[in-house]
C-alpha cells in the first residue's frame, strides 16, 4: 500500500513515518499468519545456509508480514521488515522488525542478526543465513547464534515507478529457524 502523503522534511520524520506504517501493517497481518509443522516446508536447506557445526535448531516459526520499501531517487530501496512469527499452533510468539531484530512477545528476549549468506529465489525475497550480533534476555532468543529464513513467498521490491518519499509494504511469508550452540 502506497502512502498517500509524501514524507518531507528531516530523515527522522521519514523514519518515524515508515516505522508507523510498518507497525500498522504488522498489526493487520496478525490475523493472516499461517502455521506449518515442517520448517521450510520440508524443502532441503541449501548447504550455504546451514549454520556451522556445533549449532542446533532450538525453535522454528512461520512469519507473515511485510517488507517495507521507500522510494529514493526514483528507485525502491529496502527499509525494514515488519512481521509476526507464529508457532505450530498459530499463536504469536515474536515480532520481527528493523535490525533485523526478533523479539519474543512472551518473555521480551531479543536477537539482532546480520546476513552472512543468501540464496536468491526468483519472484520473492532471498533465503538467508544470519548470524546473531546481539542478544538480550534469558528467554526464547537469549542464546540464539544463527537464524535461517526459508520458504519465502512474496516481499520482493516493487517494480513500478515511484516518487521520492513513497513507501510500500509488500506482503511476505517465510519460515524462520533459530539455532543455539550445543
């Protein structure tokens, strides 16, 4: 959905506007989240997206939300994700936002990651392996070392023309898998 008002003025106001857009889109997507029993829909994980030896799967969640893009210089640029993560029973377990960051909705623990490998997928956002760069809390995400993004659907950058300051949230779904050291 394209914002009707152009973001003008300082980049701080622009960031705040995008953050509000993302927050509203996550709230709207919570009801459409999907759950699946097999992370990555059972597809084999590409070797370049596997964490190093000594890291084991701790949790897996389905995500539903948007990838937020902003028009700069007539080109769409990625700004941030905004998604809710649900467990196999369809219960919201975490939110995913700028950083990239994942935060538990039950215990407040948090993990921030940085992409270390990716596998492009035609027509959707790429599959990723991310390494944790920061953790907070002792709960769900307190010990996470690696994150995989698999089974992506949608979320690719818009391809049409844009005017500077336009923002658009492109719906996406994915599976996120969280690893810890053995």
